[in-house]
């Protein structure tokens, strides 16, 4: 509005006689633009002399551009001011400078802004009132949305909380979860599956170990009871001690085997700790270790290693697995029997076969001999053992991504084949 008034007043300036500059008097300012009694003012200067002033400004000397301007537009040569008018009304004025007929002309137009200020005041109080209401409303809506969107997660965590070590067989019902949480539920379920298996393996191992160690401990106790029952000769005591020592030796062997099994089952030994290992060297070392036993039992041991085969693995546990197979082949053999160890490449795998001419294995035992502490009846009656050797072989094979298989029949000898992925095939 202020600009429109400025343009109007600018349009009233004209020349008279082609020389003097004039501005239409107030009487002419009728119709389109009427200057009211107060609140709207203008002044026109040529140089420093006042050319025209609106009749509404009763004191023509009243300064409509006091103090510092609020803003300045250098391109348009305009200055904006805010001031208090002659009737104490709030005013806003604009000063515009230009050159007309080589004369500097200055127009100042002012208008009352109390209505605008009132509107600003009203808007401010409206916002002050409405803002807290809006904020509270948004907070309540956000809480409702958060509660609603978190409900599936709460549902999920409630299902999870219901599972502990006491009911590891429980699962999170994936189909009853929100769509986005179903994959997570599946992942949790497979984690629970693995945990349950590990827990059960641990529990079984402990139970089996306690059960198996009870028998030799009972033997030791019985031996001690007998020795203490009455006066005995030194030779009798020595015999009792020898018996106890033999039982303890067996227990120590069992405990070492159990420790190896636990190490394998707990995942302490895994691919991250594997290195390139010559499986041929492991087989060679194991046969050298088994040789004294073979000689003692008069068993001929033949070893055939066609080429050097490298696998990714743990040298000690691989040697131990091969030693278990070769010692068994000697142990469950007849005096004067034969054991053949051969390492070949088969379908991109290293295949170690340990065959013997021993007592053989019944069909129903073939699956079970890899179970912890399981010993076939024929073995129990003829040889001492822990029933842990083949469990270790199987655990080593699995940890290395391989497998163990058995063939043979009672009285016809046995043949165990351990296959392992070759390092170059795995790379
Ligand atoms: P252990 O030899 O201490 O009994 P293993 O786990 O090594 O324990 O073997 C488990 C069982 O498998 C043996 O008790 C025996 O019945 C059977 N077995 C293993 N190797 C042979 C073999 N070469 N010939 C016949 N039976 C075997």
C-alpha cells in the first residue's frame, strides 16, 4: 500500500510552463486517492524546499523520516522508517529520491499501521495459545503411533523372554509375528536350535563322562578296600597298587580324550585356526607312533603314501585321528595279522584307508561305534579301551569338512576311510 501511495504521489508531479515543477494540490487528490485527516501523509521536496505536503499533516514541519531507517534499497533509492505520528499513531514511512528536470526530488509517504500491528498482535497471541495445544496433540499422536508400531517388537520380546536354558526346545512362532520380524524370528530360532544342540551335547558329555568314570573309580575303591581289610604282605600291596595304577592310567587316557572331544565340540578348533598342513606327514607320523604296538602284537604294518597331500587343518588333531584308526586296526587284529594304510586322491579329496585283518565289525555296530563310549561286545571282551577314539576321529573329520566311513564284517577284518578336502581344491 505504501508503495502504491508513493507511486500515486510521484504521478502528481509535473512541470508547469516547461520550467517549474509542481505537485497537484490536495483538492485534486480526490477520487482514486483521498488523503484522510490523519494517518496518511505525504511530503514532496525539491532540493531542500518543501514543494507540497498533505493537508492531513497539520504541522508541515513534522519529521516523517526520523532516526535510522529500517531498511534501504539503493537500487530504487528508497528508505523505510517506523515512527510515531503527530497523533501518537504508529506510522511507517517511505522516502524516495529521484531527479526530475535536473532537480533532486524527494517524496515521503507515510501511513498508519495500527491495524497491521493489531493483526500481528492477534496472530502472536493466537500462535501462543494454539502452539502448546498443537504440541500436546502431536505428542499424544506420536505416543500412540510409537506404541502401535512397537507392539510387534514387544510381542516378539515377550516370546523371547519366555525362553531360557530350561526350555531351549521352545521356539518363537514366526508366523504369528509381524511381517518385518519374521526373518528375525527365523534367525533366532536357528540360533536357538544351535544352542539347544550345544547344550545337549554338553549335558550328554558330562553325563557320559560321569557314568564312565564311575566304574574305574569303583574299581579303585574296591581295590583299596581289599588292601585295607586285613594285614597283607608287601607283595600283595604292590599288586593292589599296580592294579590301581592301571585303572588310573585308563582314566587319564579317557579324560584326555574327553578334553580333545570337548575342544572339538566347543568350536575352539575351527577353520579360522587352520593352516596349510601336509596330511601325508600326519599319516607318516601316526604310523611311526603306532609301529611299536604293531611290533608288540606281531602285526605287519604297510604304509603307502602316493603323493604329498595338503589340507587346511590342525596338524595335531589330524595326527591324533589317524593314530586312533591305526591303533584300532592293530588292537582289534589277530597276532600275525596285517594292517594296510594307504593315502590316495579320490574325487578331489584326500582319502586315507586303514584296513586290517582283525575281528571285523557287526552290521548293527557300524553306526554306533562313532558314539561316545560305545564299544562293540566283541571289543569289550578282548581289548581295553575308552570308546572315545572313533568319536574323536569323527569330530576331527567333521571339523575339517571331511567324513569317516567303515566297511567290514565280523571275522572279515575292517576298513576305515577318512576323507578330507584338499587345500588346493578348497582354495
Ligand atoms: P576303543 O577302541 O577305545 O574301544 P573307539 O572309539 O576307538 O574306542 O572304538 C569304538 C569301538 O569300535 C571299539 O570298541 C570297537 O568295538 C570298534 N572298533 C574300532 N576300530 C575297530 C577295528 N579296527 N576293528 C574292529 N572293531 C573296531
